[in-house]
């Protein structure tokens, strides 16, 4: 069984014929992705990445992960954007929901830094780590991003004050560019173990490089199954081409967009998938939001958000559509017990699994939202495990490439991310930004 897509609940809003009409352009966009002839073609290393990962790479990552696991109770993964969200998405999806409270453990607790500049967060992290055995995985493709660089400076100082220079060095792994950037210079000088982020893989497409795989392996998650799932989806998509699930998703979301559905809400019914949605938001938002175009990617966790955003989705502005990630079967079983007094009135659920209730919430919501004017796409995986997460990640990546080409933008750059950096550096009076500093001060 493989990941499936069901778009039948969009056909009261867009015609099936119109969606099928995308097939020939989708076939040519896929060809451009495979043959590297479209926009942003320098950044297509992720397209055949799953099938190119070999045994040596996997076992090297596993060995490094085992070394960090043997040394540290806490591993801090430092990175932002594409150097953060893929690892967190998979780790959260595959970990116990209460992982941080589990004391008897085989794997270190993975926590994150460098994805915000909150001083309280930073202070509390430094305070916490003072008395812990910890290690650092610092990830930055450019090697110059301010947020992770700042977090790394602080955490490295703490590590070096706790351990000998040699031991501190062995507790740091850096993942960065082969040659460029401050992190590469620092890592080479200090002699850290390093991994290279390939030139042709952009941050948000890098989850299946060491950027994602090392932190995921440190958390004790099976990276081989993850890569196998992605590899199978790579093969399925290549084989099925314009009829693949990814092609269908790319086509239908663009047709919905053309018909005024400017916001896509990714829905999950498993709280563990929250960060898969955060990863997806970055993938689609940063890939498509340019040239004054692009679907706004939003996300909700149901049924939590049915009691908050549910009202808006049911009856607000009709410019949205939903994509549900549905997991056919729960991994664990909890049966609703019978209660003789039935004071809570729940005996009608007795004997059912909690997942049966969840599934009816899902189906009931889907039908209500479609009736309320919200087209619905369903992406279904049989179970939540590493293998199907691998399928899901690659499915979204390749669909994003196709979708960006349908939209006629470059899905592999992010020029808009620079504007805030320029202003921040000007305001902080970074050397080299003197003219910008004078200009921005005049505006204040
Ligand atoms: O997808 C992207 O390219 C970005 O989100 C980057 O991953 C993010 O800005 C972090 O960049 P870097 O890895 O260079 O620190």
C-alpha cells in the first residue's frame, strides 16, 4: 500500500475535466525537474536524492548519532527554516507524545535552538544545560545565518566551559557548505566532525540530507525506513508521471487557486503531525510566495482547532480549501469503557476505539466543510511510521516543484527572505551596512 490522494471532494468547486487538463503541462514540468531544464535548475539535487543515498552515508550518520547518544543526555539541534523544520517534523511525528517527560530512555532528548532570538528562551536553555550532559548539532547551509550563529556562539561557550577542549570538540557536529561560510571556517579550525549540505539542495528540500537525517537518527528514529519510503515515492512518481498523486495534488491546488481559493489549510487529526505542517508551510510558502503570487499555506490541528478556527473555516470568507493528512490506522489501541451509571452519556461509544471517534470527527468535519463551501483534498497514509513519512515528505516536495512550475515562478529561491535581514543588520549597525544604517535611521 502507498500514499493515496482523493480529490473527489473538490469537484463541486472545480471541474474534474479542468483538473485533468493540467496533465500535459504537468508532464512537461516533471520532465523539466528530471532533466534540470526549468527555473532554479541549480537546486534540483533533492529530486533524485532518496535513490542516491548509499549504505556508506547511512552508516556514517548512524555511527555519528551513536557517538552523540553515548555521550549526551540532551542534544541541541541548532538551525532555522530548512535547517530545522524537517528534523523536527519527523522527530515529533515519530516520538512519544510525552517524550520530554520520559525518564527511562534509550535516546537523548532532542531540543532546538537558533530558530528564534528570544532572550528568555536562550537564558532558560543555557540555565537548563548547565547541569546536563549535552551535545550540539549545528546546521547552516550558508554558515552565516544570524539566529543559529548566535545560538551556537552561546552554546559552544557553555560546552567549552564544561568540558575539556578535546571533549567539547567531540560533542559538536557541524552540517554546512563544503567550502563557504563562517561555520565551515570555524568547524575546520576546531576540527569538528562535519557533514556537507550539497550545493544543489536548498534548505527546505534538505530533510533527507544529513540536515534532517543526523538529528532524526540521534532521536532513535529509523532513517533507513524513512529514506526507503522517500525512495519508493521517488520511483512511483517517476513511473506514474502526470497521473501520480503528486501531479494530481499540484494540478488541483492550482485549479482551486485560479478559482479564488487563495489559502490552503493543511489539516491533521494527530497532534504529532503539527510540525509536519510547519515543514509543509515553509516548503510551499517559501517556494511559491513570490512575484505577487502563491497560495497562502496555513495549518490547523484538529480536533483542537475545531473549537477555535473551526468557526472561521465553516462560515468565514470562502477563499479557502483544505488538505487533510489522514492516517488510516492508529498505532496504539484504546477502547472506550462501558460505565454502568453512564452519567457522562458516553455509553454509545463503549467498545469503540478512540480512533473510531477521531475518524468520525474527521469525516463529519470534512462533509460539513464541503457543505460550507470549502473544497477538500485528502492525502492518506496507511499508518504513521518512518516509511510512510518518507513517502509523504517526498510527495510534498515533488508536488511543490510541479506546482511552482505551474504557477510560473522559481520554486527554489527565496529572494524575499533577504529584506528583513538587510534591515536588521542596518539597525544593528553591522560593519559593511553603513549606508543602510544611515538610510534606515532616517526613516525612524
Ligand atoms: O529553505 C531555505 O533555504 C531557508 O529556509 C534556509 O534553510 C534558512 O534560511 C536557513 O539557512 P541556513 O541553513 O543557510 O542557515
